[in-house]
C-alpha cells in the first residue's frame, strides 16, 4: 500500500485542512457568538455553589 504524503491515515487531506485553518473557516463562528462576560459569571456562580456546604445531606 503506497502512502500518500498529503493525507492522514484516515484519509483527511492535510493541505485542505491547513488551507481552511489559514482562512479561518473553522471555529471563528463559535468564538464570535460567545459572550465572555456571561461565561465568567456562570463559572463564578458554579464555583460558589461547589464551595458551599451541602445542606441536603443528613448525617447519622
């Protein structure tokens, strides 16, 4: 079996992926829709909940 230099083992065209990455086709649409301040607020809220003692556990 002859190995193709511009494809991965699974058949992905390396040159095409590099071209798309350079053009910014992947990921940019997700980054532009993310509200960083909202994510930070949600992370802080989650952390504060983790640090609170569990009131719903009963000890015997």
